[in-house]
C-alpha cells in the first residue's frame, strides 16, 4: 500500500445525511417519498443520476429543463446545510488517521463524485490534508465506474494495485474493485457486503489492518 483514496460524503464528513434530507424534500415537493434503504442506492452517484433514480421511484417524468431546475433547487437546499458546516463536523478519527498515513509516507487523494467537494473541504479546513483532489467536475462517469479512483491514483503517481479506497457507498466499493483496488467500507457490514474490510469509523482502524489487505 502506497496510496489511499478517500470518498468525501459519508467518509470524511456526514454530508450523506444532508444529501438525503435535500433529496427527500425534492421528492416530497413532487408528491412522494422514499426510504433510507432506497437512499443507499444514491450514495456515490452523481447529482443528475440521483435525480433520475428518484424520479423513477416516484414515477414522475420531467422535461430536461425541469430536471435541471429541480437539480439546481436540490443543490441550493443542500448548500444551505454545507454553508453552516464547521471543522467540528469532520468524522471522529479522520484527521488522526490521515496524519498517521502522511507520517508513514503514504499519499492521500480525495475521490468524490461531488461538484461541491472543494467547498466542503474549505468549510471543514481539510484541503491541506490531500495530495490530490478529484471531484465531480473532473469525471464524466459516476461510480460504480472506477474513473474517479483511477484519476486519483494517476494524480498520485501509483498503479491501482498500490492503492486502497475508503468508501461508505456500495457503488464506491464496486468502483474500487473495478479499478483494481482494495476497498475499506466505512459503515455497516450488512450494507457493504463486497468490501475487503468494514469498520464503523476511523477510530477502529489501524495501519496494520491496511497492510494486511
Ligand atoms: C457524492 C454523494 C452523492 C451525491 C454526489 C454528487 O457521491 O455520495 O450522494 O449525489 O456526490 O454530489 P453534488 O454535491 O455534486 O451534488
Ligand atoms: Mg460517500
């Protein structure tokens, strides 16, 4: 292991909750609802692809212009949460873990589908922790396509086999594997069934566990 690639939403910070709230508001305003279980399918998926899935759950069809309008609305609701974020929202153990990686000469990249990733890193004052940042403005294909992680590995200068991905999304674990990388799931083993290792958070993770992968 020479490099680690981190998803953002749900791994570094719990913005996954804010995405869920904003998408649910959109669904409610369109006259339907969806469950937290369904929401798992949205994690790691781009904004427009998420919208398509939600509309199909509600059996709602919109014109391309209406889709753009609703996606922009959702993003405004989401950003209202993001603008209030502080460094205190970084998930437990994350900063210590990244510092340990650095001290051990391991390179670190962000691999997120979010176009808001740079803003979030700024809000939580963590931009300096990453040697490279790949976000939704750099990619054309959503997870489970491995593009975002392959670009991250390339930016750090290592082959996929030297990289480990950290993900809270089923689609993200699949993206890592399709890119030829190991995947550590952050969350529940019942959800992240394909991960090579699952931990509830970074306080429960040691470097030795990573080297053992
Ligand atoms: C991440 C999240 C998704 C989100 C996507 C796009 O992958 O897990 O829930 O839809 O980013 O985020 P954005 O901030 O660009 O709408
Ligand atoms: Mg995520």
